[in-house]
């Protein structure tokens, strides 16, 4: 089980590193846009992301 969690964490790190590696300027623009969003908008995006990920895990299993 711990091996699976570590693999998932490693994959998350790889995916999060792709944009800053390929296009640092796009990453800066994205961060600036995120800073301008309201807390409620960020919460909604986070909730959608979490539930989408959970649904994907449940569909795979």
C-alpha cells in the first residue's frame, strides 16, 4: 500500500513539474491569475478537482 501511495505522489510531482519546465512564463501567468481569484472560486476548483480524482479512482478500481 505504501508503495502505491509513493508512486501516486511521484506521478503528481512529475505532472506538476511539466508546465514550469516546458513554459515558465505560462506558469507565471497562471499563478498571477490564481492570485486574482476569490477564495470561493479556488475552493470550488479544488472541490471539483478532488471529486473528479476520486471518481476516476473509483472507476479504475
